C-alpha cells in the first residue's frame, strides 16, 4: 500500500511539473516557430517554413534603426547605472554615516512605490524644462534614475562581502580611494557588476512608456516602441511581423545573458540570495 501511494505521488508530481513546463514552454515554442510560418496564428503549430516574414519586416524603414536605438539607450543606461551604483554602494559600505541603512531602504522603498508610470508627469515636465524631449539622453537619464536605488542596494551587499584587509594594505602604500576602488574592489565584485549590467539592460530593453512619451522622432524610437506600430490601421496585430520582430528583439538580451552567465555567473549576496 505504501509503495502504491509513493508511486501515485511520483506520478502526480511528474504530471504537475510537466503541465507547468508545458505552460511556460508553449509561448517560447510559438515565438520560435511563428516567424518562419507563412500564416502564423495565436496557436503553436507546425509552421509552413518561409523567410518572407523577415523580408517583409526589413521593408519597414524603422526596424533596423530601432534596434540601434535600443542598443544605444540600453548600453548607455547600463553604463551609467553600473558606474554610479558602484560609487554609491562603495561609499555606503565603507563610510559609517548615521542613518545609512534607513536611507538605503527608504530609497529602495520609494523607487518601488513611486514607479516610472506614477512619476511620468513630473518627469515629462522636468525633461521639457531641460530640453531633453526627443533625445536619447532624456530617456537614458529617466530610466537610469529609476534603476539606481535597487542597483545600489544590490551592489552594497557585494561590497560588504569584500574583505577590507586588501584595502587597508593598499592605503598603507599610499593608494587613493579611487585607486583602491578601481584596482582592488572592482575586480572582486565583477560578478555583481555583471549582474547589475544585465539587469539594467533587460529593464531598459523592454521599457516602453518612457521612450514612447519622451521621444517624438520615430528615427530615435527603440524597438519596444516600434513593435507597437506593427498593427493594421484597424488595430489588428500583424502576427507575422510581430512574431518576427519579437524573435529578433529578444535574441541580443538572451545572448548577453548566456555570455555573462558563463563568464561570471549570477549570484546575490547579503539578505537576498547566497
């Protein structure tokens, strides 16, 4: 009787895991097959292989420029977030400031509560006053500002985990704080920097609202905004173009994730995950 119950439990667990796996795999299967289907539908099926969807997509004059714009905005935002977060996290980790932890948690809480959507009106007003409308810089600054609090919070855990004995030895030999940060601390926290960089790129890569509101010129729009234009005049989705562009648009982030994961791995420290 016990063996029968155990066998039933194993079967039920396997069935449940298979159902969950299928639930999450079907969208990916559709994304991989629909771009090569001459007549894609919302269901996953064996495609009638064709490359006409890619040719039709490239006829759109904004597709390639949108991919370039996405790379510019994502790379610039990630670089800005990584540099500023590293400097702030190192300072918060090493300098004993009264209320330091409370300040960090308040910044993290405010960045979670006051999202980009809720703050879009004052951000738009600020961008207008600073002449940042319809510029890549305006999008980069807006998106980077929203990512910084969480990036500082994560990187501070990495900084706390690095031994201070190396820094003290370097300080004895006359190294400046920036030299210590650049030559000792940064090499030790490279996995954390890689994690923040990939996280920032993924967030900016999929961001729609801020670029949609701040950019007027379609030549400057990223792929997430151009994807919104792949509809008919009646509002019906062009599944052939949307699926093809979605596949092309997701590949750079997947490749970057795999590369960085193989090189550094992803792991969080402190109270998040070890």
